[in-house]
């Protein structure tokens, strides 16, 4: 073929065997050419096969193109049938909507957001135009002079609640209780016992055994059904309580906390990392917003939301960033509401304990049935042998028939005795008792199966902040311009202001009030209120105690870019546009990380000097000293951006000037040390897994009684270990500091899969979510727990 022809023309005929030295040399030259990387030619082994493959690819490509066209045509048809044929200009406002003072109806808003219809949004004037048609403001939110205004809005657009499915009746629970395998066997035995007993001994004496079995069945069914019915009612109330999520809303010109049930179209909602989007809406402003839409679309990749893609859907979660959104659709008109309307309540799966108990009951029942059959066979064989010896095996009297029934009754008795009829009742009562006790202790058990799993837990991995500690933080120490001060009292803050140079104090306040996810607002009572995470709240309180004014600081500059704090980067950064046309970046976060990004520092005189080795050692010693006192340390730094800045660029990661370090106190919860001791005495290993500094973590762990003779390790060191090293190291770990969510997940996964532990994870934040889901038991702690962790 082609290769053979090429070889014959250039190198002569190559024989298969006994080739001459000349031909062999030509073959060696050919091999050299083929192996030479400078020669970019190749031989076509089989052109016919290649043509077939190309034809097949073309066919597949043609089929794919046809399929793509078919999908596009079907989408176009769907859009046409759903109203795409109607141009936006054809939209007419319903009369009842006009009468209520609005210029757009709920169905129009719902279709706009659900279909991500930018064309329709632009027709209505964009986000600002929608706000005007909803009689709201993107800055001040709804303005309601009376309850009648809210009522009119509710009548037109609905309320932010979903239609609840009807609860199951008591009879349904009775029927479910009767499905127990043990009770089924007992029911058959009761039926047979009644027939045999009444036949042999008459009524009522012969019915005693059968009625006794029936009574035990009814008792178990009644207790089980009653317990499950009460549990369903309690969980219904718990679901309502759990869904009363408080979110931050701007209404009547001030920012306030409000239940998601009270949201109405036109409300301005503030969202941060970990929050669940409470209703369909439109993006107003924000930074680096990534939305997890997997609950709606199944797509694992987060969606970037911005002014170009401003649509936010109810039920999705904020994975990164922060933003303001305007609510457009609530309740059953949202995409999440429509999805919930299509779902029906499914049956509960059997718990591991129920599976094992049913298995035990089945095995015991089979063994009992085997011995019952053997006993019955032996007794019948004895009767037959006796009749054979008497020569009357063909003649049966009434007494002999009753004797056969008596043998059958003995067999039934063996089955009844063998079947553990007390197991269902015992399990039901014990689990119901456990659930009630936990409810009294303010522990909400969402799935009763968790009661069973918790009883066999061998390891607990606990977060520190908000779980072992109260999560109410205050700045108690600071090191600004190398001046270490106690600042836990108001007088201490005044003294610090007096000692600090004016330039350093100004930079410190600018950093605190601008580089934050929190906010100082005036509530409806006219009092200042700090909203935000515990860390942000502590820093804002510190800034206010230094005499700072939040509003004036925010108005003195403009935020150009924000990179919100997350548990992977362990820092937050902002870029400010200053009045003189210059730009300045501020960052704060884990002290070691921010300090490593600095090359300058502000000294005692307020001068900016290079960050030399002695200064680094001094600041590092201060960090370690703060951490040894169980303080959480944060470093604040800034950087002048002399070459300007564009919002599409990332915030610089190095070249900063260190402003100072603050130490934040987060007290240990009362009773934690005693609880850890109880767990240890029960054979449960308690580990602390936190993102804090290792010295802080060790100090808190010792205070809680967690760190004894084990190992304290940092996340970066942990993730560098090999699988073999991890298997040897993990059983000794008692504290893991500076850990990322992936480190927590890896630790829990190895404990479960490699070491066979039953692991419980406690946490209250978004960074705990991967570990909570990986664990056998996920315990979301306290009212601060985000929607991701619950």
C-alpha cells in the first residue's frame, strides 16, 4: 500500500528474512529518520480505516448538529408558547395593580427573573425602573406609612410563604406501625392461636393466649403510632421555627433585622457569605458574588452575579462575596416555590437500628419456626407411630384430631415465644424518651435516626469559634505602632488615642470602618446598632471606642473593590478611591498571613519604615503572646496604589504597610470543660479543628480540657502528609489550627473510612459545612449557624 510503495521507491524492496547487509543498512537509516524528532513526517498506516473514521466523525458531527438545532428549535418553541412571541412593548398593567399604585404585576416579575430575561428587564428600565414600578428605592427600601400599605402589597404580590403539604393523620401512622415484620408474625400467631384455642378449649378460656398476643400488638402499635404522630407535630413546629430566618433588610430608610416571612417585593436585602437567598430578586450592588444554584439546577459550578447578570433565585446560597438585592417575587411565585409545590412528602427510610432489629427478628423468627416445625413433626410422628402399632392409622377420632390441634398449638407457642415481641416497643419508647430529653436540653433532632448514631459516636471534631466559645468577641489588646495596650475598658481606648500619632489613628479608623462586612446603623428607636459577624462587630466597637464615626469615614471615600473574607484566604481586602484621586488598599486577616504580605510598618512616631528582621520578630512575639492568652489575633495593613487601580484587577497581595495587630477575646462557653470530661470518660475522643492561630487554639484547648498529651498541628503541615503518615498521625491529633474547610473534611473522612470511627462534627459556619456533611452526625450549633451548616 502507500507505506510499502514509499519504501520500495526510496529504499528498495525490503525482504522479510535473510536480508543483505546493504538492505539492512538502508533499514537502519529509515529507522533513524523516523526516530529523528527534527523530521516531521509520518507514515499513514491504513488510509481506508482513516477515511472510515473520518466519515464516522462527520456523521456524528452532523447528528450532533441536528440535535443542537432540534434543542434550539424546541427552546424557541417553548419561549414562543410561554409568551416570547409577545413583545415586551405589548405588556399592559392589570387594572387591580394600577389601582394599588404599582406599575408591574407579580407574574411579569416572576417570568422576568425565572427566565433571566435581560431584554424584558431593559424594557422596564433595568433595576432602577423595576424599583420605580414597585414604588420602592434601591437605597432606602420600602417606605410604609401604615399597615394598609403592606396589606395592599401582599394582596397584589403575595406573601413569602410556601404552601404546606397536609400532615399525615393518626391512622396513617397506625398503618405504618403495623408494617413491622415482628408484628406481622405475631399477628399470624394470634390468629392461629385463637382458632386452635377456641376449638380445643372453647370460649372464653381458649381465647386467652390469642387475645393476649392481640393486646400486645395493639399496645405496640398504639405507642409507636402515638410517638411518631407527636414527633411529626413537633417537627412541623420545628420546621416553622427553623424557617424563621432573620435577615438584614433596608426598609423605611434604615437597616434592620427581619424574618424572611415578612419580606415583600421592593424590600432591599443584604446578603453575605453563607446566606440563603430568601426570595427571587435583582442584584443592586456588591462585590465578587458567587451563587450556588445546585439546589435548583444541579450544577456544581457557582454562578457569578453582577450588573450584567443580576438575577437571584430563591433557595440558592451565597458562596462568596456580598451584595444588596431587591426582592421582586415571593412565596409560591418564586422558582423555589414552584419546585416545592411539585414535591410530595416521601416516606422515611429505615434507620440502621431498625434494619438490624428487623434482621434480628427475622432470624429469630426463622429459628423459632424451624424448631416449631421440628417439634410439630416429632409429635405428629409419635402419634402416627402409636396409631400404626394399634393398627388404626386409617381411622381418626375426634379426640385424635384435637390432639393434632394441640400439637399445632404447641408449635405456635414456640413461634410466639421465640419472636421478640418486646423489641419494637422497647426501641420506640427509648428513642422517644431520648428525643424528648434532647428537646428539653434545647437540642433539635431533625432526624430521629441521629439519636441512634449519636449513641455510638467514638470521635467528636469541634470547631472553636461559636461552638466551644460564646462567639461574642471584643478587642481586649492591641499593638499599634509597636505600642502594646490593654483596651478592654473605655478609659483604655481613650489612653490609646492619646498615645497614637494622628496619621496612624486616621489610617487605623479608615481600615476598621471601610474594610469590614459589618455596618453601624440607626435602628427605629434611634439607637446605634452594629450588624455583622462577631469579628467585624468587635472591630467596629473598637473603632467607635477610639472616637471614630462610621458614617463620616464611609462617606469620605468610595469603595472601588471588595474581596470578602473567606476561610481559604483567611483575609479580606478593599480598595478605596480617595478624594484626591488616589487609591488605597486595605487588608485584614490572620496575623501571620497579613504580616507576611507587609514590607513596611508604622513606627512609634507615626513614620513609615522598612519592616526589618527585628521588627518582624517583635511583632511575631506579640502575636504569640496574644495567642498564648487565648486571644484571636488580626493584623491590619494598607498600601498606597500610586499607579491607579481598575476594578477588574485583583487587589494586590504584597507590598503592604502594617498598621497594627489586635487581640480579640472569645470566652469559652460555660460547661464546655465538664462536657469534654464526660465525653472522655465515655471513651469519646474530642478534637478541636479551627482556623485560628495554633497558640490561640492550644490555649483554648487546654482551657476546655481537650489538649492533654496529644498533638497540636497546623493545617498546612497536615495537608502535606502522605496517606501512610496521616494514618499514623490522626489518632494522636487533638488540635488542628489554621485549618481550611478541606483540611476539616479530610480529617473527618480519614477518621470514618480509614480508622472506622463514628464521627460527630460540631460547627456553626459555612466553613464547617463540608465536614458537617461528611460526618456520621452533623451538629449545627446555635442561632449563629448559617443556612449552609444547618
